[in-house]
């Protein structure tokens, strides 16, 4: 906005001290946009990222003035699911990075390129891809492992005290990597009922020693000590707008932590 000559003129007129105060005011009035990494796991609820959750994250980030940066591991999916039939498509293979490009409109990088220095926070949408491609939770339950690149990213962001947000089933990744953290997978037990079809996941996470909070679809769990934000999203059998609004709260709380 100001060239060097203009700055010299301003300095002459108002002095160095006043110039510093002006610069501080200008910086606070127009802060640099936060960069938030969004880690995808494919495209489609049954074998990749839950598209509506991922899209909601991108919408709420840009609406808040943040810059989303999409990443995905460059690996084959565990399997390919025919989303019309709801069953595996035999003999097919798909790459997680390539499929994630569908959601990112082509602007996606390999997860190996993501470091904590590249973004101010990181978000993980749910979908079975988080439990099949980012980990093997879907088949191994409480004994599951997390993909090495996903573990590295979570460990780096946590060590750097940069906020981490996870939706739907994705909080199981934090449960494995961040010991003793507090998170939500929604409701379980008598409180669950028919509206929480995936409540059984809670039983597989309890042995990891995390603190589980019961949250509704329109609520978030904030673990301030670990700078971790989670929300149930489609762990609840809800309407699209309910999931969209819950993701909005997740993004809002995540960006609050970025600014602290």
C-alpha cells in the first residue's frame, strides 16, 4: 500500500514512535489470514472423506477469512465402495490423493508436504476414510494404528501448540496420538438411541484413556490444554443443515484458539 518514498514522508511528518503505533494499528485492523490445513481421506462417506463435512469446513473457513490448504496421503484406499449399492466394488482401486482432489477442486498436496510450519491449525473431516485410509480403526477397533504421516502431522501440530480440529469419527485419530486428551464422538449408551448409529465407536476408544464428553450435533468439545476441538457431525443421524452448523461451531472455536 505504501512505497518507500511514502514511508519516508510519513516518518518525517509523524516521527518514528508514531509510525510504529500506526503500523501496529494497521496490522491489528487488517490481520494476515490464518492458514488452516484440511486433511482429506478420499471422496465419499463410505471409503473417503464425508463430502458434506469437508465442504462445510471449507465454506466456514473462507467465510471467516481463513485460507484452507488441502492435503491427503498419496496411498491407495483400503477399498472402493459403490455408494449406490453400499457395498465394495470388487476389483477396483483408487488413490486417496487423487480422489481427494475432487473435493479440493484439484488444489491438494500430498500429506508428506504438510508440516506444522505450513499452517496455523489443522482440520480433519470425518467419513469412513478417516477410519480406513488415515487409520485402520474400521477393521482393528481398539487395537488400531494411525497412518504414519497422519501421526506425524498430529504430533507436530500438537507439539507446536497449534490447534487441531476433528469431526465425526476423525477424533479417534487424536485419541490414539494425544494421550489423555478430551474429545467427543457424540452420544453412547442409553443416551444414544437410534439417532446415534455409530455410538459403538466410543467403546473402542475408552481403553485408550481419553476423556470422552457427550455432545450433541450442534455442540463442540474444546480441550483447551491440548488445543483440540471436536464435534460429532454425522456420528449423529441428522439433517444436512445440522451437520453444517455443527461444523461451523468447530471452525469458530478452532480459529479462536489460533488467535490466542
